[in-house]
C-alpha cells in the first residue's frame, strides 16, 4: 500500500481504491514517509517496498485470484 498520511505510529494508506489505517509500530527502525510503499499484514506495516515491488506484488495477487476463479475457487 502507498502511504498517504502519517500520524505517529498510524498511517493512512491506499491501494487499488481501498484505504486503510495501518499501524507502523513494527517499522520503528525504519522511517516511513508519505509516498512510501509498505507491505501490510493484518493491519501492520511489516516492510518498506519500492514502487516496482508493490506493482509486482499486486500483479501476482491478481493472477492468483484469477486462477482461483469466481468466489475464490
């Protein structure tokens, strides 16, 4: 997801038209700024990514969903 706003340990992030509040607590060792891309798992940012890495991840997720067929398989 791309970081749209940072407020302490909470960021407002978006991806593919979906917005979420994401906890940045696990990213304490690495600063996260507006415009950065982060991998999110169960509401927590777990690592920073480049824009290309984020695009590649979404392409892979889309392929997996398409392969699963309607309603996830």
